[in-house]
C-alpha cells in the first residue's frame, strides 16, 4: 500500500472539514457558484475509498448522461491531484471507477433511470455513500428517497456508517431541499447543513471573483443565490424569460389577440391590471399597459378603468373570494 499524506487543510478549505470528520447520515452544502462544493465532495469520495475498505460510492445526478462530463471527469482530476490516480481504473464509457487494490467502486447514475439504481450490487464492502451532485435539479423528493432508501443493510465494518452528501445552488426557496435539510422544524435530525460562498474557496482567481461581484450590481436577484448562496426568492415569479424593452404598441397589436386581466387585491397584495397582445404565431406576449397598486377602493378601481378607456371590451377577473361583488 502506498503511503499517502492526506493534508486536509491543504485539500479543502475549513468550511468543508465536516465532510471529513462527521459521521452524520446527511451532510448538505448549498452554496454560491464556485464555492468549492463539487471539488470538496470529490476529494471526500476519493479519500473515503482509499481509507475505508468497506466504502463504495453512488454518484447521482438528475440525468445519467451528465455524469461523464462532470462528476466522473472531476474525480479523475482530483485523484491525479492527490497523487493516487494510479490506484484507480477509470472506465469512462460506463462510466465507473474501480479502486484497484480492493475492487471498491464509484458508480454513476441518474435519477432519470431509477431501475438502474435499485438493482446495484457491489463486489466488496457496501454501497454506503451517496453524493447527489446538483441536487437542486431533483425536482422530486420521492426520487431522492427511492435512491437514498436503497442504501441500507448491515455494514461489514463495525465502525462503518451510511452517508449521503448533497451539493447544490439554492435557486428557489420553494424547493423540498429547504424543508428537508434547512428549516428548523422540519429538518432531518441526523444531518448537517451548511452554506458556502466564493469566500470559502481560496482557490478562485480574481477575475472569477470580480465577475461574481459585478453580478451583485447587474443582477441582484440572481446574485443572491449565485454570489451569496442564499435561497432564491420566488416572489410569485412565474415567467423567467422576460425582457424589458421599448416597442411600438401599434405594431404589436396588429394581427394580435388583445387580452386584459385584473387581479383584485387590497393589501398586502395589490390590485393589478394588465393589457397585453399575444402574437399567436411567435407566441410572444407584449405587455404594454399595467396598473399595480395597493389599497385601492372599489370605486377607485372603477375610475381608473374608466379613465383609461376600459368601459368597453372584455376583462378577465377572478370570481372567487369576493371577486363576484367586484365584477
Ligand atoms: N479543494 C480545492 N482544491 C483545488 N482547487 C479547488 C478546490 N476547491 C475549488 N477549487 C477551484 O475552484 C473552482 C470552483 O470550485 P467548485 O467547482 O467545486 O465550485 P462549486 O461550489 O461546485 O460551484 P458551482 O456551484 O458553480 O457548481 C474549481 O474549478 C477549482 O478550480
Ligand atoms: Mg459544482
């Protein structure tokens, strides 16, 4: 056996120490772009294989075919950097990684192919480590549970334990990951959850950091997640693919379907009105008239519609919750 000098403080920043010291069932890292999550998890995968003969890894992504370009390549790079790549056999066509001295495996799967996961068996030791990379992409908590539950049974080593690592960018606070691992009242008891940012990654170059910092000015909503690693706030946002630009209203209403809608509110939700043109051919929607105001009384709403020329023409509105009276 080769003598390997694992110098943890040199391998990863302090923020990732729990990956190497904790026996908790779940260790979860949400974080900004480039905070070092993937690199740290990859280092743990290699280290656990070499130092714990019972360990086999399953590396899961939303789509199986994305593993080769990401997690597999990263593990290969990290094994080389740690000076142990000669101990591994890298089969990129499967993909699969084998630790040559014992036959321990690092397997790669996708949540899009659940059957390929439930049927896994390993030759030596146990399948007792799971890394869900970019776990934000797993929209289904059930899909996660199916895979996670497949890690069970008696571990050969008396000191052995099961462990699942999750790494992701927290794009939206409505994700099941928040409830499951971060919210006080509902989080998994046997788990650790952390937030890391580019500040936890001493390996980044200045150009990358500067681009992140620019994003804070240019696109604060995205920067909240990408730069600060905080949960993205949905604020009822439905359409992401919108742009604000000048256009000629006469042009867009030509041959378009004109639609008007009103959403009754008062406070905290405002009353909202929009008028827009749908180009049925291109499926583009042009919103050219909006009203968005809190604390409007019924006759103020009526007056606004009257003054803006809407005493004729259809307006769609919600009939429920008092909407019938307003209509
Ligand atoms: N432990 C490390 N050793 C050497 N380089 C590192 C290490 N951690 C991070 N890096 C460097 O920082 C870069 C970003 O790290 P990494 O890809 O792990 O970030 P991430 O948190 O996974 O980002 P994203 O959210 O975009 O996936 C890597 O490409 C690598 O160059
Ligand atoms: Mg990553």
